[in-house]
C-alpha cells in the first residue's frame, strides 16, 4: 500500500532501545507517562534515512503554516541525532549500541500494537525488550511548546523481526560487589584442601589377598585359617574287608549225598 502521508514513515529493520510498549513511562516525575521506544537506524540504511529527512522537512513546512505564525524559526529542534556524536540533553557521548546509527525517540499516549514477523499480536510481553530488531511506524509533527519550536515524533506500531542481545542499564552483581568478595584460602603449594576422610570402622577388616597375575598357571591362593582356631578332625572310615568267596558243596551223582573232601564218587566215606 502506498503511503500518502508524507509525515509518516515505516522504517526498515532497526534496533529498539528503551522499549516501553506495554506500560506508559515518564522520565521525569512531572511528565505525562507515555508509551515510547528509542529507534536506532543503521547508517547503512540510506532509504530509511531519506524517508525520515523528507518527513522532517514536511513537518517543518507544516509548522510554518500552522504552528509558528508563518515564520520559520532560526533554530528548530530536530528529533534525529547522530549516534557517533554527543547527546543534546547533556553533551555526553551516546552508548556503544548507538555507534554507526541514527538515533531518535518516538512516543504516544496511545498504546501501540505489537506484532511478530507474521503480523500476529505478541501477547507475551517478555518477547519485546530493549535490543530486539524490528520495524516501526512513526509520524513526525511540528510543535510549539513553552516557546520552544521543533519537530516531534509520534509512535505508531511495532513489528518484531528477530531477537537481539538485550540492552539494559542494569549492572551485574560481580561488578557491584566484586571488591568485597574474599576467595577461600588455598594451601601454600597451590592444591585445594581435601575434605576430611571418614574414620575407620570399629570392627576388624578382612585381609585383602593378592590375585595371581593373568597368563600364569599358578595355584589358587588359599587364605590361612584364623589364629586360635583348629578345624575339626574327623576319623577316616576303614575300607571294607574283601568278601570271601564261599566254595560250592559238591554232590555225589551216584548216591546223591554230599561228597566229603578227599572222598571218591560212589563210596561213602565215613569217619572212624
């Protein structure tokens, strides 16, 4: 869609800092809280800078005709600053994140819509923080406030394109309290102290027996019997006596009577 409003600009990919997109913020106690964001435009994005310059000039022309009584002021406050220079508020250099960028702040009394890369509303506020990259729609306008004449920048909507390293003014605990920390004492030789070892148990330990090295046919080592104890001796059973073979009694085939040793078949042998 073609932008018919010469005062309105949709940026290319920019970096966002001091993001207050979900809750209005006032820098000073007597100021009216507003939704705001500081926009960092890379100096390599010439197209966006040209659109911003054209919108600022259009706002000046509108100011001459509607705000400044037809007279162009000799000094006009412009909201866009060089991030490689000094801040107009206190003369101090901009932060490192501003180097190589054009810097300006846009604000609004109305809350902006915040969407993702697919133009879907972002509901999780933690996804929108100082340091992300995105696009922003803004509108420049002339003002005459308390005798000060200049060009302001109104905040439209925000589209997050991708994450970035968070930009925060918070300091770390190590930088705040590092000088008070005392490291644990180490032994003189540089090795950490070993924790105390547990005491030996009261009951006697079984002796450890060495094992035969692998690859040798040495007999297995048998542990000696405890001192003061003799294994019981059992009597050996006597081997059984060999059985005598009983001689078979011979029978006289003629008389049918048993044959007395030394006799003759058929003749009774009687003792005298």
